[in-house]
């Protein structure tokens, strides 16, 4: 009898948890151990704004796979357990749970160490080494619970960062009756998701409900008795300063991959700061895999290194790492599409592929179409705007952005086109499903590609 | 100065009207003439059930491009004008409007003659050569108006044919308070759209609201004073007969291409009964094009001849014919995907590619996944079932069927995969857009392909 394969996973977020599940599916006899420094097994970080909003009735509901579930699958799960050291020579992990020391051998090791919130440099944001009271990041269930406890109708909330999470939280706090201000250092909102021409109408719509300061830095906090009272912000171009009264400050300014352990065993860290992984989710060190927010992979379109910050990609890396670490074979596409979506203030947005400024090396032609979810003659059609960018030489679709009706599902169709290296000329002829209550004869996805095709034809003439 | 190109289009339905538009877009100076035997310019036939239901407030609203619109575009439009003859030697069309005779020369001719409802052989359905009062087909605005006038709450309506139109009308009449019975000759409903395992749950749901008799033939009508009173139906296997009281009978049993004129000029008629066209929408006769329901093209997946019965395809053929007839170039994909959708009794269904029985020549492996529109932890998720079939050797996706949340948009994504000849193994790894209120981390579209991939892997082992 051969010895059972020993797999250790460090981190039980969505990526680490998924790795454990797929390792188990692939090898029913493997010894699988998961170390998680937090209190909870695999839960949805992306669901936190909705648990704070109350749409999801309890934070506990965010847990997708319980401790019991892991135990039933004979996965040795250790919560509130920190990995202190990886002894790579001896292929051993040394962890600590309270005063207890756990040592465990591995054949394959998976790093699912996640990311830490990036803290912008704000004067006086800490007192005695601690964040002021009323200042939070949103990364864990614990963060979510603390924020919820601070929400008071009629009080003032400020959010740093107008990315997806920042705006989801702005929506949540607005619904809860707070006066919301969002501060964004870049000149546009949602800069990683939408080009400026697509995000600008959203910004105008947002400004009817909340205050948004783009191109502003948060530079200094003011406090009383250790509790935040206001935030000083500065316009980046003019240098003009402004004081924003605030009872609650949420920092959603991006994350930084957690790679401390990876570095100790020589995993190559890429230029985005994440652990480099390949299409099997293996790092530069054999039999060591990494998944999720701690990793760096490639952009499918530009082939440039890309830090992973989407749960949906982490889960897919987890499938690959789990299967491969357990002796199976699972090869991911040669890069990520970055298919992403969100919904706030009643608007659905979605995108796939790099935003314009990340495509600057490529000759790109873009086109946009404003359509409706239904034929003109059918009442109740909802607007949908789609922008498509294609490679000027090949016509291949490189990216797409959508705002409006079923933006996410429409972007999935364009994501499939990018995956298949389909050109705008081919895609514009895609037969889309038509029925008056559901969609027009020619869907906006193809009409946007028509616009790009015509521009390309003119350029090539 | 060269003489302006002369284009004649026979028929101003969606396909013919679209042809005229795209001919005009392609050649601003061409002489474009359209002959239409009916009273109206291009309108949505697919919208008729919704105009009858009152969702669309007036039949007039179904007109997508008015007579004035055509005139403004300098398109010579002749309504209530029948083409009597095509003199192909002289490249001349002879038409008649009342007593007026119109003769017109063409360089390019487009046949957009549509289809006629197929009438099943029902004894006594006619009296003195006319359909009994209370018996209708649904093909024109006039048919729609007549049906609307006959709808009476609490009365009995019978529909022959459980295809998309039959069930859309069943929904409409049910909403209007009629007692609805549907008679279908085949053993299943929606046989051209869904495989039996997909349609069966729908049939059960329908039977809670209306009566459905599958595997039954309508064999005889009964009347009083020329008005229908009941319909005798017969179970095809047992031969058992049953009398259905009926005040209104709608026949929605399919259509037959109208090819009389095409035959007179030698256009090849294919085995489905439609005019054979190629990927430029040209018939076997040079400079004669045909578009829409009168045509036969090919199935993209099976490469078999296929009669065209979908407005969305007719419109795409119209684009091709219009551009090509006017001297441009527009090549359609080498076959149709048959992307289709509908909604009735609150259920959205969609499909792409041939149903199982039309794939019998191919080695096919199918898989099905029942998912939700949202992650489990997020309230309000709606069910979605997707079935995918793939080629056993290549893994290429051949067809897909969906019932439930956003079925149409999800099927569009799979339609793109079929267009791009993408395999289930590739598609299962497609990054789909994820956000808790919008879609789960792994969408049902990819999970259905996972099921097929696993089956394929087992077969190949």
C-alpha cells in the first residue's frame, strides 16, 4: 500500500476552501489539512456589504462551507491557527493555535494567504498605534460586524476609494440613512472596471444621492477622545483642502498580497507584489501552489502580469490547485479575462478585459452602442450601454464594458468571445435570442461590435 | 454617369424591410422598390400575442418602420400590391395594385415572400371553402385583430400546436380569463426548442393552469350556423377520441414557405420546401436573393438543410441580402445557430442549436445542471436549468437549452461558444461575472459544461 498523499493548505478563504474541496474530490484518500488564522471557515467576502445592509440577514449566512462540512469530508481543519514557519527542507509546516504547536508534513503545499487592505498615508489616522475609533476596513466578518454597530441614521459616513467595494458600501450606507461621501484619488470612479466615458454618467447619477470627490486625497484625520470627527481632503491638482465631518470612515482603497510565508521558501514574487503562479496554479517552487488574492497571474489579453483580486478567479485557481496538488490535471486558460460585475444604486455594471489605460501598448479601436433590453415597440425596455474594444489588426475583441440591463450576462457572452479569440466581425453576426418581452432582434452586444467593425473597416480602407 | 442600380424587394415583412434598409445604407443612389401584398409596412409578427394581450397597447405600435419612413429614405414602397409575374428574361417584375398594373426593372431581386400557416387536416374546419367562424391562424395584424374581437372571459379557447407561438397565445388567452386547451400532435411540447427532459417539467407546470393534450390529433370540427362549437381530438396511440368544447380555435401548427414566384424563375427549392440560399442570401439564380421564412439555409452544427422560421434570422439574412444586392459584401456564418427564446406563464426558456432528435447523426454527450441565479447565501435567487450537448470526439458544444432566470442571455453565451467552435472543456473554464446580487462565482452555464466534460472524460478513458 502506498502512503496517502499529504496536502496542506494555508488559508481557508474562498480560494483555499475551494482548493481543499477539489483536492478531496480528486483524491479520496489524501490527508488534507487546512490552517486558517481567522475564526471562520470559507465565507463570502463579497457578501459583506449585503450582510451589513441586512439583505443577507446574518453574517453567519455568509459561511459557504462550515467547519462540520470540512470535517465530514475528512479535511483536517484548524481555525484560529497561524502558520509560523514552513520548513521546506523537511517539507513541514509549523503552526500555532493559542499555546498549542502543530507540526505537519506535506507533499504538496497550497498558499491561500489572501491580501491585506492597503492603507493610504493619512495623518493622525492612528492613535497609539491603533486606527481611530470609527475607522474601518472591510475584509472580514469581524470588520463587517464592527461597521454595522457604528451605522446610525442621519450620521455622516465617508468612504475612501470609489472602486466596486467602495461603491457597494456607499449604497449600503445610503440605504441605511447615512449621509455618504466618497473620496477617490483618481480622476474617475471605478477606474479598474470602466473607462471614463462609461463611468462618467454613473458618477453624475451617484452625485444625486451622495457626495463624490474624485481626484482628491485624504490627507489628515481629526479626532476627539480617540474617535474620528473629520477628514481633511485635498484636491490633487489645485491643492485646495476641505474638511469633511465624519462619524464613520471606511477605507476601501485596494489590497496588498500577503506573501510573507511565500518569500521564506523562495517563491518568486512578481512585479505586482503577488506570488507568481502558472496555469496549474503552481508557484516557482515545485509542488507549492498559490491561489487567490496573494497571487499574480497574467492578463489573457495583454499577457502582462496581473494581481488577482477577484473571488471568482481565486475559486478557479482553487479548482486548478486542488486537482493538480491531488495528482489530477487541471490547466487554466493562459491568463485571466477579469470578468467582473457589481450593482449599486439600482445600476448593474459589468466588464471583461483590461480598461483602456491597461491596453495602451495595443492598437485598439473602440465602439459603443446605447440600446434597450426590449424592442422599441414593447413597453418596459431598460437601457443598456455596451462598449467594445478590439485589436486594430486582428479585429479580436479585447475588452467590453456594460452598464444597464443584464450587464453581467451580456458581458459573459463577450467574455466567451475573448476566450475564443473571436473578432468583432464574427461576433457582430452572432445570432442572439430574440423575443419581444426578452430581447430585441439584434442585441446591444452585437450592435456594439457593428460600431467597432465599421470603424475598423474605415481605418483599413 | 453610370445608371443607378435597380433593386426590387418582394415582401415588406421584417426580412424584406431590413433588406431595403441595408440596401439603402449601402448604396445611397440605388433605385429601391418594395412590393407588399398586405396593408402594412414592416411590423413585428412576434409581437402579435402581446398586442392581443394588451401588453402592447395597439396593433399599430407593432409597425417598426412606417410607410413614411420608407418614403423618407427614397424607397419606393407599394402596399396592397401583389406581384403577378417575374419576367426574368427582361429582368422585370409585374405587379398589380387594385386595377393598376406596375412594371419595374431590376438588376437585383429579393424574394421576401414569407410563409403561410400550415393547416392540419381537420374535417369540417371549412364551410363553403371558408374557415368556420371562430377559427383563426395568427400571422398578420388582421388575424390578431380578429382574434382579439373573439376573446371573451370565461369562454373556451383551443390552440392547435404547443410550439413557441401556441404557448405564447395560451398564456395570452389564459391571462384574458379564457379556459385554454392546447392540442399537440407530438408526444412533447416545444419539440423544436427543448428535449423532452427539459420540456417535461414545463408541461407539468402548464397543466396546473391550462389543459394540454400531447400526442393528440385534432380530427374534426363541429359547428352551428357556421360557428365552431367543438373539436374532436384523437389520442394517436390508443385512438381514443374526445370532444373539446370550444368558442375560439387558433391554429399554430407551423408554416409552409411561400415559394410560388421563386419557382417560376427556376430558384432551387430545398428539401424543407424553402428557397435554397447561400451565406450571401443569394438563391441558385444569380442576382436573385431570398430572405426570411421563404428560405432554406443550413444548420451550423449539423450542416443539414434548415427551413428558416425565426424573425431574428430573417433580419440577419435581410442585412446580408441588402448589402450584397447593393454592391457591398456581407457574408453570413456558414449556417444558423437557431438561437431562440420565449416567455410564458412566467417562465423564460431559450435554446441554441438543434434539439436531440435533429442531432441523431452525431455522437453526442449531454449534461444538465440545476443552478440558481445567485449564490445560495443571497436571498431571492431564481432557479435556472441548463442542458448542454457536445460532440463526443471534439468536445465542441453543439446545442444548449435553458429554462429559468435569464435563460436567453445565458444561451447567448453558449451561442457564442458554438459560433467559435469552443469545446465544453474550454467553456467550463470561462470566467463568468460574479457578484452576490447578480450571479454565483461559477455560473450554471459553465457548471453544465463541467457535467458534460466529466462524462466525456469517462467515455474516453
